[in-house]
C-alpha cells in the first residue's frame, strides 16, 4: 500500500510562542482515478479534473487541438472515481475536532471515508465541511464518485411540466460555459476542482473575519471586525483577542469566556485609502487577529484590507437613471472588459497566468473587470491581485442566459452558494458590485422565451426568477456586506428604448444584429457593460489549433474553433464595409484584428466623450478559455490582439478624441484624472508625406474628471481631400491620429519602412522610420515575446522605437505588415 505524503502547514507567526493552533493537512498527493466501470487505476492530480488526468496519461487527445473536442464528449457521460489513502499520527487523531474541508467538487460527488458515505455534493460553487473525527484511523481511504451531470438533469427536468430555456445545464450548479458557449468548447468536466484539507483542532478555530469600514474620512477610519470562530468545548479559561495593523498591536479585548461571535471596533488614524490604480495607490493594510489563552496562541487569521467607500449610484435624472460607481466619494469612470475563465480546464491556470493577465489589464489602462456569470467565482488569487493592482471587480453570480428552476432544494442550494462566496470575497476592496445574472432578464423579456406558454406557466417561471434574483441573492449581499447589488446585466435589453437612458446596457446591435460600428457613436448608454466584435487570434494560436506551420483558417478543424454559427460571415460582412478584404489567410487574420479594434475603440471613445452621461465601458471580452476565434483582446496564449494595444490608447487617462458632425470637426478632451489640466492643444492636418495642410494651437483648461469639446473647426474653410490626410492632435503627453474616412478609402502611399534592431538587456529595441505615413504597422516574429506597442501609425519622417521583450539572443525573424500595402 502506498501512503500519502502529508503536507503539514502550520500557520505560525512566532515560533517562540507556545501554541495550540489548528493543524491543516492538504490532501494533494497520491491520488488515483478510474472510470467507475474499470478496474485499472491511474495516478491523478488534485486539484484537477478528469479531462486533465486523462490527458496526462495520453488516454485522450488534446481537446484544444483541431476537432478533438468532438470525440471527447463520452467523458461527460461517464461516471468517474477518485481515491487517496492517507496516514494520520496519534497527535492528530487525538485532536478534539477533525474535519475535512472540500473547497470545490465538480459536481455530483458521493464521498466515502473508510467506506462510510460522508457527503453527497451537488454544487461546484460550494465548499463542504464535514466532521470526520469518529471515522478516522491511522490509515484512511478517501473515495469520491462523480456521476455524470446529465443523469441528474434528466431527473430534474422530468419533474417540470414545461421546459426551461437552456435546459439542461440550468439544473446543475457548475460553470455554465462548460456546456459550450459561443466562444468556448463543450467540455463538461468533473473532478476534485479545489483543495481537500483535513483540519484538526482542539479548543478554537477561526473560520473567517469580516473587516468593515463603518466610517472613513481622511482623518479617521472607524472599523469593525467580526470574527467567526468555532470552539468545541466551554472554554474553561478566558481568551483574549489581539488585533494587529501592519504588524503593530492596536487593540486587545478584555479576557472573555464567551463562545459567541466576537465583535470589535478599532480605529486607524489618518488612514491611507485604497484607490483604483488610475486614481491613486491601491493601498492595502495588513490586519491580523490572534486569539490567545494564557499566552498560548489558539488561532490567528490575516487579511489584506483596502480602505475605501464604494457605491453604485442609480439616481433618477432628467433623462432616465444614472449608473456609475463612486469610490471614496469620487465618481469613477469605469474602463475595462468582461472576464471569462482562463481555461476550460481550470487546473491548467497557473498563478503566473493570473499575474500576467492582470498586468495586461493594468497596462491597458483598465480599472474594472466584470467577472461574467457563465463562468466561475474566481479563485482567491484573482481578487488578491485585483486588490493589489487597483482593479475594480463587477462580480456576477454564476447564472447566465437562461431561466433557472425554483424548487426548494435548488433555492436552498443557491442560498448556500451565495453565502459561501459572498463571505469568501467580502473583505476584498476590489469588489465593487454583486450582480444577479447575465442576460436572464433580457432573455425572458426579449428572446422569445415566453412564446407558447400559458399565463400560469409564465407566472411561475418569473416568480422563480424573482425568488433567486430579487430575494435570495440581494438579501444575502445586504446581510453580509456593504456592497451594492444589481439584479441583472443588462437592465434592459436593446429592444427596449430605455436601454440608452437607464442602467447598464449590452449593445449587441453590433455583431449579432449586424449594425455598422457608427451605431455606437449615435447610441450611447449610461454604462456599457458589454459590446464586442470577434477577430482571429495570433498566428501562434492558429498554428496550435491546426498543428501546422502554415496559417490555415478554412480547415474543418480550425472552423471548430469558431463557436458562433454565423461568426465567419459576420466578420467578412463588417470587413467589407470598412476595410479591404485580403486574399490570403495571414493577411486576413491581421485585417480581422484591425477591424475589431477599429469598431470597439470607436465605441469606447464615443462613450468616454459622453461622460458623465455615460460613466463606464466594459467591452466583451478580455480573454479566452481555449484557442479560438472570439471577441477577446488577448488570445489563449496571452498574445495581445490589435484590440488590446488600441484600447490601451483609448483608455488613457487623458484622451483626445475627434469626430465630424455636419462637416464640423469637434475635438474633445476627456480627463479621468482628479486634477485639472492646463496646456496647449495642438492640431495639425498633414498629408501622407508629412506636408502640413493646416495647423492651430490653443491654450486650454480641462477640468478634473470631465469631458468637453475643446476645439471646433468648419472643414469647409480648408481645402483638402479627406482620403489623403490625418489629423494629428497633441495635448500634454497624449496624441491622437484621426482619419476622416473609412480605412478602405484612404489613399495611403506605399514606401519602405526602415528598421534598425539593437539588443537590450531583456530583448531588443526596434527603431522604425518611413518617408510616408504607415498605418497600423504590425510587428511579429515566430519567437515568443511581447512588443511594447503594435498596430501603431508611423508618421512620415518620424522615428519610433518599439521594445520587444524576449529571451532570445538574436532577432532574425522580425516581420512587418503595414495597412498601406492593402490599398489598391
Ligand atoms: C454576451 C455574453 C455571452 C456571449 C457574448 C457574445 O451576451 O453575455 O453570453 O458569449 O454575448 O455573444
């Protein structure tokens, strides 16, 4: 028999002190798995999932390559079994309390400890704690049987007299995108998705703390700390609570006997506030609670806490109702994107992946992400990084694009899921909003889901909706946090004219309904929580899908990575409107990325110009869960598409943004800073060889946190051809290039781009120059690396230096594309 290696983690902050701390053993080693119907066991990784385990043993092909996904559907229809054997020493066995914490089981799991059934789990979003003291021996076997979700879904479905939209996934509380989405594969996996911990303790254990800022000003922070603990026996001797802030003891409780929840208040004088990164420092305090009895430490807990106030402001006004976030009383314009799980097989996402993605978010001048409701409540590391980097999080509950059941068991399950996740996340300064669901309400009201149903049926389905989204979830959020709750995103579907005047909006007139991008300029809502457009991913990703060096985008296996039924055609239709259509795959990929960036930044700039009417824009979508053609700005392998580079510019704190209305050029300055800016606005109309056609400068004052038109020019007063010019505007460190007609109609010139490459410590500097304007210059290489800028314009006779960060010694395969080459 092989025994587990026991990983002992003692939470010990001072080894000189005597202690009786809870002991935690993570059961991560020596796991095995098999089909329930098989006899042969194979080693397994925990936390993990069955797809990853099968892949590790070469028992299946990589689901992310070609058409493999299709051949792997049997995995979800199979029951799987995991087991592990572990030893416990006498000291541990003698502890008064011993429990098993299952932090995540995906999904229908029967758990046996030494052949006794200890848990039947039915929610991948819940944590389960089971008292196992009486069952433990020195040698133990833990066995988990995961049954296919469809078995349970069939049973639940049969109980209803009607079919619910998006049945069957709605019956199972697990990541909904695993059933397939319009950007993701159908890989409904199962397994031990998070850690299993054995926790043994004698007198007392702290489960969690909740630190709240009751009152926060520049001079004082009044804080409360709620300590949720359990103690097994009447404490015969008194205990004392100590609170430390940044390592200094700031408060000790009176000695107490109590087993009740301890409620303490304390203060921080002249507190440093937490700010979103674009407005200040996202400062975090280190707050620690230590519980002692006679100088013996019983338990301790630490939290990193950002002190800020945050509120969603929804106030009736002359036009409708506002929708914006106030952080520390400052209205904050939200800039960012919608976030989906980073991998269909979550165990493949490393800490480094989280770090990289959130750095990419900060680099692109974003300050908010929406964790979308069809994925997962993210791991702690995600929120820790958002706290640390100053990224606000709009957190959906995990319900998307469907109507859900409302029976007693389902509701209770949802309630426990909400309590668990809200408690887990409520200390995070980054959490700005809890939102009930993604598009369920819009779907019910606008997607034909009510057709052919009796009034009674409709009433029942809607009342079940209200039970979850108008009762259980808001009540949980209100009871446990100070954070606002929003019932559904969007508030109104795009068929309702109010979508522009109230609440948040999803503008899918673009893409799904085929409206031209200009529609975004004419229709600005109060807060754009979704709008997007697809593009092809990087060459690296395409090669991976095809397992082929050439860029192939029409093969069957590649087409399987476009999950929107009309996706390819929609891209082509939009491209035809505004861009030339290249005749080879490599160029087509480039053009699709320019197209996506063109449309989305057009929307972002119109929305930012409309500040404060509009107070936020989150495009769909930041990232991918597998190699795909999708709406993402960063592809599965972490490569920035043109969109990510271009939103970085469109999200700068100071944005110069122009538009033409009735032949009048109107140049706005958007200022997201909290300070007033004063300086020279310089506008220059140049032709593509660099000749100045017109120029003007103006001293301007831009008030803090504002947007206003700062320059107007009647274009009829100047003689020029719109297809031969670019307007170059400068204010302080910001620059903008504004073209007056569609890219495909620009009369760009073809000329050489000269490049000089020099080695730097961490890569290369690439200096580029050209005699004529080069539009959307794209640098690429087969070697992995990151360009400091890309898809940029090179102005005539001006040199630009781009840094390529890479480990390689020589850069031999650098290639350049320019939009100029596509003008015929
Ligand atoms: C939005 C999202 C997703 C979807 C995307 C693109 O509505 O909420 O459901 O993937 O549109 O279609």
